[in-house]
C-alpha cells in the first residue's frame, strides 16, 4: 500500500484527496505557493512543502520538473494530480514514473492514446462503440477540411485532437465557414495544447451530455458505476450535474454502460476514467471522448453508490485488485451537484474577485459540501473561480431538487458574487424539473439567468439603510467605524415570516 502522497493540486480537490488518504493511513504533503500561502487546503495535510522560487513563466501546478522534484527531494512515494492542470498530461505521468514516483492515475501510454481524440476514436471503432459520422484522422489543411465537411454533410464540428474545455472547437453550417474556422481551430489548439492537429465530424444538434464512470484495475477488471447527467453547461463548461440521468431507462443505461466497459477493456485501461457520450433526440448515443482522471462531478456518483472514488484510485495505484465487482454496484436514490463559482452571472459569468467576508454553509445528513475557502479567503485571478460544490442526495429526483433548493437558501457567501442565484434559477425552471433538457438549456430555456428572491428589493433597501446609518455611527477611536449589526440573510428570513 502507498505510504505517502504529494497532492499536486489545490482547493477543494486537495482537501478531498487528503481526507481519504488520512483515513487510509497515507502520509499527505501539500504544496504551498506564494499566490496563496495561507490556503485552507494546507491545514488539511500532514506536511507542507514550499514550491521553489522560479521565474514565474510556468504556473506552479503546471511545472512538471519542479513538481516531480518536490516528490523526489522529500522522498514522497506517490503523487496525485487531482483534476485539471496536469492530471491528463502523459509527459507528467511519464516524468513521475521515470523518477520512481507512483502517479495516481493511468499509465502515460494510456493517457496519451485516450487524450488524443483521433486515437480514442480508433479504439472506439474497434470496440464497436457508436460514433458520429466523420473522418478518423487529422485534417492536414483547409482544402481537405472543406472536402471532408462536404462529404460528411452539414452541420459539422471542427475539434482539436488534444485538450478540451471547448478550446479549438468550432461549428460549421456551410462551406463558407469551414476554411476560416479551420484556421482559428488550428491556431487555438496550438496555443492551448501545443498541438495544432484537428479533426472533423458530424455535429449533433442540441444533444444531451451523458458520461459513465468506470473504474479498472491492472488485472483487466472493469466495473462501471452508472452515469452522470452533465447537460447543464455553458460554453462546454459544466455547471450542474446529477446522477443518474432522467433521460435513461434501464435498457438504454445497460447499452451505454456496456459500450463504456468495452471501450475501457479495448484500451487496456486502469484507474478511474469517464467515458463521455452524446445522446440525440432519437435516443441514439455516440462516443465523444474519455477523461483519464477524477472528475469535478465525481461526488454525485459517490452519493448514489456509497463508494469512495479517491480510495479506489489509491488502491489501484498501489497495485491492488478492485475490491468490488459489477454485482456489488447499486444505484440508490438521486444526487445533484451545484458548482458554486465566484462569478458575476449577470455580467456574463465574469470572475468575481475579492475577499470572502461571511460564509454560511448548509448542513444535514443529505448534504455534502466540498470547499476550499473560509472567511478571509482572498479570491484572486490566479486560479479557477470554483470555490465550493454543493452535493445533495434524495430518495428520487424531485426530492433531490427540493433538498438542493433548501440548501441553496442557507448557503451564504458575502464579499464576492457567486453562481448561487443561477443554480436556484435552474432548479426552479419547469423544463429542468421535467428532465426534458439538453446542452442548449441555458440559451433556449431560461428567461433569466438568476433567481429573484421574494422581497428582494425590500431586503436590499433595508440593508442599504442599515449600512448608511452605521457608516455614520462611530465608536472607539476617531475614524473607527462600527460594524453593521444587520445580517441580510437573517433579515430575509424575518421578512418571509411577516
């Protein structure tokens, strides 16, 4: 069993990994950076190592050489990349292996072939996994892009062969759009991923985005843990996820799960992985890609299966066999995850920078909060805007929605704007509640991106008056202002009971 681990990440996922490692008796190391020297996650590890002084051209959690050196210099046996950053970087996994450090994830060879969408499509074809029409190989130039697009039939989508997150991706609905979009995609792919290769495939209009969680050991055992519904997204970025999906019945679930397992076996996959599918209006599903890391939304799977996915990762990385078989996996109830981002929704989801001045988190047996902030935490432009995840579990979907809304009512963040009003607007939306939505939901089904609370204007007015009065009320030394004694959250609760 692994004895020590360097967590090469930050925020809530670093805390998530540390908690499971502690429970398994693994000594944990966290990385302190100059950008957030007092980060909450540093309090959750056994030891702290300082990231070395560098010229600053490479962000800390993208610096392969120095991250591996930290593990080697401190005689740390393994390294967990979390999600994002270098978690799907084959060179990073290879550098760890070459240095004698266990990389908690797939081998560099697997990361490379599943991270290259062209190679992954070839594996899917060998596995008889359904795919949308299109060429399997990369497109060498704009002229060839036009020929392929016309052969496939519009609309088509040009995609970067490596990377993700919506970068290096353009939809073309006519021949006139192919050539300029090809040039844009190749340049963006080169800048973002260091590889200009793109491919073209048929574009599925407004599909649902369904992903299956699989877990595989080094001995050929592969188990799926059900699906996640990830269609609530903006610019290909997921915002609210749930498990299971309201779109799947038992038959469709079984067919998609079987395809995910076949793909993993054909790839000789090991560790956690997520097979992502598009589901069209006629309930046809198509392979999209495979993510070779733990996902942001993994807690909804944990909630409905009772399994600890980080623990499974660590067991596999230690060379253990899977402790479960497919017959051991049971999906119980319904789970929903709301990402709480420090963003101004009404300003186009722009990052909201500042200090968290007040923080209240809901709590009961059906709620889980994964967070990496506290009162006094500075939200900076250096890192991702997600500050917390609210995960709830209900007996069924309606119950989970009810619990999520109740939890959001008691989730208070002051000092920065957050996506909580957006989460409420989605959960109140009748189309979402019916489960009849797809990836175009935000653009086509939402009259407002924020939920307007009852008595909101009255609450704001009373709070403004209270602040004005206290701004002119001094106590103690000259110039020292008294703190306002009116809490808007408490005020809102009182008004509702009038």
